[in-house]
C-alpha cells in the first residue's frame, strides 16, 4: 500500500498449494484484490477496517496481509510505532495516521 510516497508492506504466509491450509497464494491474492482492498477507505480506523473485513468469511491469511500493510503504512507515515490496540487511522486509498498517544492524528 502507498500513501504520500510512504509504502506499507504486508506479507502473505499462504502456501502455493492447499495441502496445509485451504488458503493458497492464488486465492489470497484474489480475495485481497477483489474483496478486501475495495472495503478500505481513506480515514478509516483499523477497527473499522476489521469490522468491514468480518463480512468476508474466513481468508484470515489474506486479511492479515492487508492489515499488516496498513499497520506498517500507519507506523511509517506517522513516524511512530503502532500497536493493534491503538485507535490509529488507516486507509485503503493508502492514507492514514499514527499516534503514540492512541489518539488519531491525520496524516498530511
């Protein structure tokens, strides 16, 4: 994900074949691009993203890929570390914010 020249990375841990888990790299890519990324909008909190992702059943590896990219983007853009319990803001159109004080702060 990218916002204002900042890139957030997320890694998918799915295998290329379905012998260990039902998700594969191919299925995760499909879910991410066709279903998850369209649910993410500028200005959303990470909690709001999680709530929207609940509508997509299963696919935890694909969801984690997007969530990790958003957290990475928020942390890099805000210049501070982000925790999953913070109320940091994130975005899919790739804008977000981060705050060490747990209060949302918009990214300029």
